[in-house]
C-alpha cells in the first residue's frame, strides 16, 4: 500500500491563522517538463482547477479545451476550459481532466474527478494532515 501524508498549510486571515489541507502535486507540460503546484485538497470540488497562467506555463492553449464554466461559492460563474493532463501525487502518476480558469484570480484546487477514486483520503484534523492511501 502507498501512503502519502500532507501537512496542512497555515495561512493568515483577518481572524488569525487557519490551517488548510493542501498538497504539492506535479503537472506535466506539453514539453514533458514537470511543474510543481501547491493545491487545496477540496472534497467539495468536482474537478481540479488551475489558473490561466498555469495553462500557459504547461504549454496548453487554454481555449482549445472543452468549455466547462465553474460555478463556485456565491454562484459566481468562472469561464474555464478542461484539458487532459498528467498529474503526479508523490509516486502515483494519473491522467486526469483538469479545468483551467480564464483568470488568475482563482485558487488552485485538487478536486474529486479522476483523482479521489484512486485513494482512500483521510482528513485528520487532530494532526492537521491529509492522508492519501492507495492499494
């Protein structure tokens, strides 16, 4: 069994420090280069989300992806385009559908589609960590 542990990241807010579940993942560019990203692990997100600049860095033509707008908190519609990308979570490599927003004003999210089905994911609030286990 593979087991990956990601510590929560402390972030300052107006009311003090909040610890958020994050992970460091890698995405492969069209030139086969790997780029690291810090993402929020979001069990409420249907699909992983990245920025317009991330798409450019990876060599993707943003607008050639499938247009699938994202509706988030507050019912705000964000234009986004879905692309098939290769993602690494520690030693596990996955082919996933990921959305890239037509904006840089979005958080990077690790959503459920094509990812969560490969792992048992435990949000351990007591130890401020997320555990990914795969058989």
